[in-house]
C-alpha cells in the first residue's frame, strides 16, 4: 500500500511545493502514517512575499495552509549547517519514524520527497530526499534526466550492504536478513539497528532546460527507464497534458511493460 501528498508551488509566503510517495511493505500502517504526517511535520524557512504589484500574485492559501509548515523568524544564516533545510528534512523523517512505534514490527515504508521552492537569492531549487528505492528524478529537455536520490537496495548498493554488516546484520539473496530488499526505510521497529531511517538528501538549482520532476515508487522505475520517463513527461507537457495526465502516462507505460508491482507517481511541471 502507498499514498501521495502534494501542494501548490506558489504559496502566498513561502512559494514552495511538497510532493511525496510512500511505498509500504509488511502492512499499510507505516505508509499511511507517513502520508498523513510528513508534510505537516516538515518545517521550512519562509520567504518574503512577492511584490504587491506583481501581476501573477498568488491567491491566499486555504484555511490551515497547504501543509508544508514554515517558520516566520528564519534568517539567511538559518539555511546553512545542521539547522538548515537538509537538517530539518532529516529531522522530519526521524519524527515521523518515531510515530510508528505502535505499528507491527516488520511494517515499514520507503519514502521519496521533493520540495521545490523559490531560492532566496533568486531562481528555483529542489530539495530531494528518500529512503529505500522510491526516487526523485529531474526531467530535462530532449529526454535528458538527473537522478536526485540514491537507491538503498541490498542488490545494488554495496556501501549499504557493508553498513548492514557492520551493524551486526547479514544480507542473504540480496535481502537484509533474507527478507527485506531495501536497507533504509521508516518503521521496522524489530530491526531498526539495521534498517536506517536517515535519508539521502540533495539540493539542486533548477535551470531553464528543466522540464519536470517525477517522484515515483519502484513500480515505475523497475519498468520505465529514466530517459524514457523524461521523454514521456516532456511529450505530455508539450502536448498540453496536465501533470496528472503525465503521471497517468507513466503508469500506463509501466503497465504496458507488465509491471506487477504497485505503481505511484507524482509529476511537477517546472
């Protein structure tokens, strides 16, 4: 089981959006907890509002906001170091993980989150983070792409296998303890010392050649090459399709390749 959360890009104050996918395993509880809480727990610095004369001024947010919390007293210096945005993202993962203490011990969820926000110095940037094998991919013009996250799979990530072994665990048939394919996830109370909840986090400045961001579970990436995903999304946008329709096109392509896993994808046009 899995879920998604998303919010509009141009908030009245912070002008940022949040998009995520959660791919549960061993039960649905952890994925649902992450879906309901990650966006609310994440606290990011706010940005000054756009000029009052701006012709494209955004509408006011709905009651309660869009979900990505902001702190009004942040300064430029707050964006750097452990207390900056990467630190707050990691803290949000840890807080949501702490909410899962009452879930079944082998229940867990992978996570992929993209926060797109207007940079204080101008331009737009994306903070991508993940646990497990759900990914954030930046699609560029002409089918080019850039993976913004790192897969935490026992079958492909040798550094993660070594980390598990040093923690006292073992990998058998490309699975942690012979059962779990991913080495990082939320949940997993019974083997938290092996399954890390520390996310991979990256920051990327966006350029005019960037077309869209895709946040998706492994059901997409195991069947849709990233270059093909970039072409599908670019084609959908050039054809006047909505981001939802672009995500549907990715889903249809994966199903056409006989994907047998669950599929979840969110597309953000840039």
